[in-house]
């Protein structure tokens, strides 16, 4: 254990460093939302200042406590894959800058900062929560974020069901976009859906985590708010994810409850619970659609073409872009720059709509392969937790949340580069899953 020095005027101990990290996570997540609602430069300035504060805090901690680098840097397992991905992202940016030019790395600084936080702050923080539980400050910040955003979305929904558009200072318009006839928060409706899905699931986790009935009731009300916003934003990918997540949770709840029954009967009852859960959500969606129609709006426009809203063509073009040249195969077209590759094939202002292809197009096949390995390893660990270590319904829901984010991002790319809430939830849950399995393995070794 490192010896802590106490002769400094200010001691940056472990607990203070954790508190700073919690505040930075809160601010980074909040700024990711505020950039849609206010001047992006203001949100980024706050964000970068918070990141700088975290970096200074870490340097102070390292100088005062002298932690062993070997204890924090690993070239194996999930941690090794994250380190490899970050190094490769840097190499990708350097290669594109040298061989293509500055235009391919225009978005790189923003994307690299976000990736560094996801890999080296959010993931370890998820591990910390799994190992020690959420600190009081972390819980308060989470409650603050859930409350503020839920009340804000409630206000937006009031305007929507009044048939009006909310206009923020600066001219930002929030409401139903006529082009899609769907809710949009100053962005594409699918981006709105991803935000609302993460808050829906976060409120569900908060409801299962608390023992206070009043707070649980508030969380359920917040869930209804975000479910309504999710439905009228019209995303098929994230609504399907909600069905999967809550269906799996319903299955897990009954599976745990009837652990004394025979396997066949237990499986049948659990499947019935999952089907009933999905059916209830479909009924609730129908009710929201009916209410949306009463204010003079049609149901959100949900494309039904066989090509998945043109995604199959985009995926084909993405693969062609990857194999366009040796440079692109190895290093891609630059972080967060996939729209440039898509523009070459006539898809202006679009990205790949698949997280694996997004990484391949932006950073090359080695980085994409590392991400695929990371997801496979975490998916196996998550399945093991749900089947063998589900000591509470909250664990089942957390694993289902993680799995549903992977499913949704087979048709979207919100887990890296673009500062969307699914990326924050994904890497927090990834760290949590990793640590739960690590702790269980260590406990089993101690018993033997």
C-alpha cells in the first residue's frame, strides 16, 4: 500500500479523488445534454474545465501517494482492450493527420477526451460502485440529474400535448418535428430516443435500489415521463430495447421467485411473465399513441421499408469504406468522422448506424476487433451474473440494460465518439459487470 504524505498543505486522498471523479462524471453527462439546449461552446467550456480539474486532482494524488503504475495498467482482459483501443485511436488520428490532412481529425480532440473519460473514468467508476457501493455524493448527484432532466422533459411534454413548441433562449426549438412527426430535442428524433431510453432505465434501476417508498414512487412517475417521450420520439431500436430489457427483467424476477419449482414449470412461468411484461408495455405504448393523436398529431412516423430505413445500404457502404485502402483498413477516416466516408457514397450527414462499423470506419479494423472482443467478454460475464449471481432483481435489470444497449446499437452508434447518454451508461455498466465477476472469482478462490 502506498504511504500517504500528510505534510502537504492540501492532501488529495483516495476519497477526495473519488468525489472529484463523481462530480466530473455528473458534469460531463450534463454537458452532453446541455450541448443540445444551449450554445455548445458554453457546455464544452464547462466540460473541459471539469476534465482539467480531474487531471490536476489525479496528478496531486499520484504525487502525494505514489501509487504503483503496474497496479493500474494491464495489457490483458477488458482493461487491456480498453487501453489498446485508446492507443489505437491516437494512432488513427496521427495517421490521418499525416497522410490525409487536418480535415479528418477536426472532431478528434472532442472524441478523444470523451473516449478517455469513458475508458479510464466511467469504467473504473462502475467497478468502484460494484466493489464498494455508490457513495453518498454519487447518489445525490444521480438523483439531482434524474430529477432535473425528468422535470425538464415533463415541461416539454406539456408543450407537446398542448400542440405547441417549447422555444428556449437562443431560439432552440423543442417539440414535434413535422419532418418526422416525432419528438426531437433540437436533434434527430433517434438521438432524443437514446437519451430518453437511458433515463427510463436509470429511473428503473433507481426505483429498485431504494428502500424508501416515496422515492420509489417518484422514480416510477419519472419512468412514465421518459417512456412517453421515448414512444413519441418514434425510435424502433430503442423501443425494442425497452421490450427486451423489461421482458428479461420480468423473466428474471419470476425465475428467482420460483426457485423451488421444477425447471420446466419454472421456465414456463418465467416465460409467461416476460410475455405479459412485453404485452403491458405494448398496451402502454398504444395508450400514449392514442393520447398523441388526440392533440391533432399522427403517430410518430416509423418507416416500414424492408431495408431498415436505408440502413442496409449504409452498412454496405460502410464496409466498402473500410476496405477502400490499407490506410482506412488499419486506421479508418478519423475519430467521429464517419459522415465524411458516407458522403463519398451520397449519404450526406449520416453515420454508419452500427457501433461496430462506426469504430471500423473511424478507427480501423484492429480497433473494431478490440471493441467486438470487449463486448463478447462482457456479454458472457453479464449472462453469468444474470444466471448465477443474480442476488437481486436490480442485478438482473442492470445486465438486461447492458444487453439492450448492445442490441440498440446494432442499428445506431451511440456508444463512442458522440457524447450520447448510452455511452455513459454502457461503460459504467461494463465496469460494474467486470468487477462483479472479478469479485466472485476471487471469493471462490478464497473458499477453495
